[in-house]
C-alpha cells in the first residue's frame, strides 16, 4: 500500500512540476553512457543505451527494452513494461568511469565493459 501511495505522490509531483522535477545528471554521463556495455561473465549478455533514452538489456533467457533516466548523481531509473500490465520502475545505483559501467544489482556491484 505504501508503495502505491509513494508512486501516486511521485506521479502527481511530475505532473505538476514537469521537467523541473528531474535532477540533471553529472556532466557528461548522459553522453558517455550511450554505447553497448558487455556483461563481465556471460557471453552474449549486454546492455545497450541509446541517445533517445531507451535501452535494450539482453540476457541469456530474455531481452528487456525500456527507457532510462538519471535521477541524481549516481542513481538511474529503468522503466520497463510490466509482466502482465503496467510498468516496472526500478532505481539502480551506478558508477561510470571511462570504459567501465558499474551497476548495483541485487546488492552487488557488476562491472560492465564498454564495447568499442
């Protein structure tokens, strides 16, 4: 119930404030993240970020597509279609250093490598 209430408050805030509600990312992150990032341990598993703020996350058993945005320094949001209906919105901590993108997934940092 609390999650639904929080989502409703966030949605109302975005509607009222519009673009002012978004915090800008660190300078350069928006441009630097646009690339293909390979998973460190699994061949054929990667994340591809595009200029139009969409992404494609390819894993062994499925592919997920959606939108991303930067919430604040070190925090991204992934917005994907729900399994049955609606949307799944997930906040993920990130660190972007040169050719390395680290994402905190399920409590552990995973270091992706940029494909050139």
